[in-house]
C-alpha cells in the first residue's frame, strides 16, 4: 500500500505493472494453446478464465475462478504476465490466485458474484487487482479499496461495443466535470458519486485517475479497439472477440496492431483486411436486466 | 533538442513526463521515419515479446541499428534493456545487441516478487542516491569489458552504459526522482554536437559530389553548367 500524495492507494510497483501494460492488449484465454496464440500475436498479457464470457452467457450456471491446473498450464506456456479472474467478493479465490503467483487478479463481474454487498479488500494482498466500473463513482470506490488498475466494464460476451463506449464516456466526462468544480462543491459531489472524498479531490486536481484506465467488454474488431483508445482507454481487454471469431490468430494480431496505431487510419485499413468473420454479437438493448453482467458490482 | 520515446507499447507516457521534468521536449515514436526528428531515444518498459513483434512488423530493427551507428544515444529500461542486450535468456530471444551485456528475463520471479529499493548510482563521477522500482525485472547476468556499471543492487549491476547506450533493470520513470533522466539528457546533449557535425560534413560532401557531377556533365556537353 502506498501513501502517494496523501492518498491511500495501491503500491507503486503494482500501479507500475499496469503502466507497463499500456498501449497493449490483454486477451482472455481458457487454456495453454490459446495463451500461446495470444502471446505469438503480441498480447501484453493473458487473462485466464474457465469459459469466455459469451459461453458463460450461453451455458448459464455459476461461473467461477479458472481451475488451478488450467492456470498452471497457462503460466507454463507463456512468459508475459498472466492475469486471472476471481468472483466479486470471493477473497479466497483471490488468495489462491495470489499463492499461484498470478500477476494481476481481476475481481470480475463476468463471474457470478460471491458477495452481494462487499468487494475484496485489495490492500490485504501482495499482488495487484483490476476491477470493472461503469462510471466515475464506481471507479473511485474500487481504487479506494486498493485496485491498481480500472477497466470500464462494457458488456462482456456481447461483441457489441456500445456499452464500453457508454462507460468510457461516463468516466471521462465525470473526470472532466470534477476539474471545473470549486473546492466547496467537491464534498457534495463525493456524496453524489458515492466515492471517497480524498480521491475525488485528487482527481479534481489531476484531471485523471490515480491508476491506469483500460477498456473491456464488447471489443470484437481492430476498429473497436482503436475507438476505445481514441475515447481515452490506455489499453484494451479482448474476451470472446478473439477466440469466437473465424481466425483467432489473425484477428488477435490485427487488434494488437490497431491498439498501437489507434490514431492512424491507414494502418487500421491495412490490419482490417482479410480478417474473416467477427463473432456474431448481441444487441445489448434487447438483453433483460437480469442477463446483464455490467450491473454486478456495488 | 528532442528525445523520442518508443511508443509501440509500455510505459512511454511516464518517460515522456520524466523528460518534461528535465525541461526536454519528448516525442512519441511509432514509425521508424519518426526517428529522424529525435536526437536520442528511450525504449520504455513494457512486454519485450510484444515490443519485439511490433518492432519487426514496422521495420524498427534496421532503423535502430542505423540510429545507433549515427551515435545518437539510446536508453532502455527493463524491457528496453532486454531489447538492447547482446544476449537474452529464459527464454532466448532476438535482441539488438547494442550493449555488451547478457540478461535473464523475469529473473526475480512474478509480480508478487516485484519490489522497491533505495540505492546509489555513479553519475558523472558522483555517487547519487536513486529510488529503484523493480517490476518483473530482468537481471544483468554478464557485463562485457567495454561496459561501465553505473549502479548495483546487492552487488549485481542494475544500471550500465556502453558508449551511447544506457540501460537499467529498474524504472526511474515511476519515481519523481529526475537524476537518471537528467543523466541521459546530458548524454544526448553531448552526442548531439558530434552527430550534427557529421551530418553537416555529409551534406557538404554531397554538395561537392553534385558540383563535380555538374562540372563533368557540362564538360561533356561542351556547355557551361
């Protein structure tokens, strides 16, 4: 735990690892073979999980941390950092992931929540955490609990970028709004956001979050990745979008290139040629409230 | 004077900020042609396998070799060091070989084993206290005869220099301490004088060759040039 600028936030070395992943792509993988494809395509990190979000959506049932054996196989297969998901509030899954030497734990809404009121106390761990959020208040609550990286949630397994855009815009405009408030307005704003006052004050001054902000949930094409980067994401997570497409290796490589050259349309044209079929995707506005993953988290 | 930061992937933004604290203009480099505009280059921390793929894809390997041959300084931190080293182990992978050191990747372990330490570097002949943040850091396992060790941690080299190439296994850009970046800026400032003189020499040489060719052409045609 650090005390940078009077803030109680994650350790500098943990926020530092998030900094090292910037401009990169973190890819969901379920086994060693997929992990190797991801690494060969240029992924900056892989995320181990039991099933990709679109399968969790399709199959239903309780979605849990990936089996230990699978995680170990993935760790053996690649040299890049390995992340893994734990259920919201399931601090024992997190303890197991820490003991396995996982490099970043994602306390994730994609899995079935284990606690309907509380998230994990992330300061209690020696490895960093990333958490999802839909707006600035949620982002600052997670940072206040010790998250070393934030990712906007989007709608996992949908192949539809609209929710990711909504959440990134909400964060960016929430930050911008704080920067124009006067000091006496900040306490009420903290109350309205449901966010720690110290963090609200810090963001109002800095004009950014104290930890890196990545994007997740719905990225299926190189153009989607570049869109999120242009909207302010500092790196992207791609879940079902790669291994549910017709040519995962090629699509993975194209998304890596698009994330680096996100401001260069000529490159985006080049990498978008001959990609095969993207995952099919879902119209998220037609999903029932109970089928949304993004509403999990408190 | 302008210093580039290789912005393919990694913590390039923090290096640009650190250069800003030294009063130096920084430029993001995503394509090899952008190297023409900068007097020195920082290769940041990030994932070396990712950086390698992107470097090969965009033709950075010959471009960086040329950049180095021209005497323009390069500073690599963590993944940047791995890319600049002569040889790399665990696993063995391609590297530019611009500094005569051998490195082992992720040599302290995984993120759980990342750590911070205080140490001392010998900069411009003076012992200078520095803050060191090691993140899934490599270890320098071999140092060649022409390489100067500038800082050590537990008797192992963590910062080294050979001519115009500077490397560190830790991340000075994650701290507010500008000492290491100031040292690199001074390297670039000094090298710039020589690089400029060489470029001017080359330009005047070209002018001379062109004048001679014009003279020859006019001689052949029998008309004045």
